[in-house]
C-alpha cells in the first residue's frame, strides 16, 4: 500500500496541475472573447472618442493630408496633426497607427436655436433672405437675423441649454450655430448690430466649447458665464459696453484678438471698448432694490410710479417687468434718469421686477429681481383694484369639482380654467361675485385655474396667479404652489 501511495501522490499532483492549467486556459479564452469587441474598436478605419479629442486608426493609403481633409475639413491641417502625433512626413501611414485629432481642429456640424419666449412685434429673416415667422418653438438656424421693436423681447435656447435674450430695439444675427463633429462642442457666434444682447451660457469647461458675441468694434468670448453686450452712444460716437454678471469674459477689439490691451472681465466687472482701444476694467454698480410700494402690501405698485432706492454713482435706472424670476420672458421695460420709473402696456397682475443701475460710462450694473403686484392706477372713483388669491380645489366627486378663493369685496370677478398656463385654451370662463364655484369634472389631465378682477366695463384690471391642478380617475388635487401667468396672448372665451 505504501508503494502504491508513493506513486498515487505524484499522480494526484499531476492531475491537479492539469486541472489548474485547464482552468487558466478557459479563463484566458473567456477573457479574450470578452475583450474582442474592445479590440475591434482599434481596427483600421475606426474612431474612438475622448473628452477633448478623437483618435483615428489609419487604414491602407491614409496620409496626414487625407485624414485632415476628412476630419477637419482642411487639408492644410496636416502639419498640425503631424506635429501632435510626431509624424514628420505627409506620406503613407502604417495601417492601424493611432492619429489623435484635437477638438479644436474637428469639422463642424449645423446646430440650431429654439424660441422659448417672446413678446411683441419681432422681425426675422433667414440666411437666404426669406421671412421667418417666429413663435414659441420656432427653430432658428445659422445666418438668421432678428430685429426687435419697442417693448418687444425674444429669448432663444441652444442645444446645451444656453440662453440668448434679445431686448427691445435690438438687432442680432446668428452668424455661427454649429457643434464640433463627434464631440458635440457648441460653436456659437452672435453678431450684435444694434441695441443689446444678454447671454446665459452653460458651462463650457468640460467640453471646451466656444461662445462669442461680436460687434463691429469688439469681440467677447466666454466659457460658461452670464454677461451682457450693448451699444452705448450712436453713429461715430458708438462704443460697446460689456458687463459680466457671472463667470469670466475675454474682451478684445474686433480683429485684434491677440492684442496686449485685451482684458478679462470677472463677476461684477465691465468695460467700454471703442474703435481705438479696449477700456479699463470698471466695477459694476451694485444691485438696487425697490422702494416699498404704496398699496395694501409693500409689494404692490402703481404702474406709473415704481420707486427704486438710489444707488451712489448711478446716472440712470433700468426696469424690466417679466413673468418669470429669471426674466427670460420680459413683458415691458423702462429707463429713467431718476429712481422713479413707469411701465406701460402691462395689465394689473403679479409679476417679477428686475432693476439695475447705469453708471456714467453707460455700463449697466448687477440686477435685482423681486416679485411685485401691479395695480391699475386709475380705477373708477379713485378705487384701486386689488389682486385676488388663486383658486384652489376644496372638494370633488365623480361629476364635479369645487374651487374656492378669497373674494375681493365690491369687485366683479371671473373664474377661468384652462388646459395651459397662458390660458390660451379655456374650459371655463365664468363670472362670479362669490369666492366659490362648482364645475363639471374635467377629463384626466393637468389644468390651470385663475381669477380675474373686472371693472365696470368688463375689462380685466388684475389677475391672480395660476393654480395648477391634476385630475385623475380617482381624485383631483392642487399641483404645487400657484405660478405667474404668461402674458401676451389673446385668451379665448366661451
């Protein structure tokens, strides 16, 4: 038995070793099989995409010139590719050689902007000279020129969620709307021809995109910021004001982007650029605040007298009334040399006031935003029309829903329920003197309810916020806090 054991022990060790080899071979085969898709990406003619560049793997007959022509749209970029990839000659490249192509050299693909807010009369012309009729959701492409008239405003959204706001009496051209091929880096260029433009640019540090606002006198380039560019003065005295509200903005004279007098503006800084020089960096004026209103609430104001607390160094003030806290959808604006401003053409109701001070150079300072209620200043017999509270769901059953709100004593009211928050598609348009109404239960969906206050002629003098509500098969409920009502559209009536 001992002799057999002496022979059995090596045999068992050999079998164990063979088993281990088999396991290793199986594991190796499995790992090779699992890795084969990754290996396939490095085959000649394939591309891998990195955060700031792509890598192309050369195939038969490739040269630096042919690669530059195909991926950068310029054959002359072969020298830059050769230097980056340490290839001295523009000759045939060994098959499978990785060629790194930086994002700065990649060719472009067309991009677009979308209208997300607009008020008033706005003219737009495409690159081929055709008239473009703008509406919410309209697509704007490269070369389109946009002109706003008095009290007209437009906000465009880019694919990366950047926002371009064109205030009244301004003209801009979307001179470049593109993205870098493969990397989808935004390459945006706005040409300001008149007035002002305000940009809220999504952070570009991660994708190294480019966003520029050009004028006949200046270039402002950014990488993720909130800034304004506008004309100061007219004709031969025209200058360009650049104001940085967030982030950093590089400012140069037109055609002089490498000049030593160029500046970089950080938050709350601005400068004036003219045909001869880039002006020094100036601190922007601090954000002013509204003087408390004279209505029943400190936030109630007559549209003819909105007071602003004086800011030291201010020569003028700028006020915008908007339906949203970011002022992406302004409805009216006013400028005055004194800290008392008036707003025309906006119905009584609840809005947001955005106000800033302007210094002696023409630079507009930091803005403050506050919710306000505009009251009609000339009600009958000197009466001021109050703003009602938003209606809320207080009860429902299988056939009806009950809405209640705080009534305004002595004032005629009208309850409206709509499918949309700007009340362009009404389901209910009912006069009421009480603070309650019972309505037929609407179908499944989301709705909005508001109360309007009417004068003796039936004209709307003030309006509540809109209360969103959800209707399901089982219940009806308020959907969050009331929201401002979009203005500027004609409501339907029943």
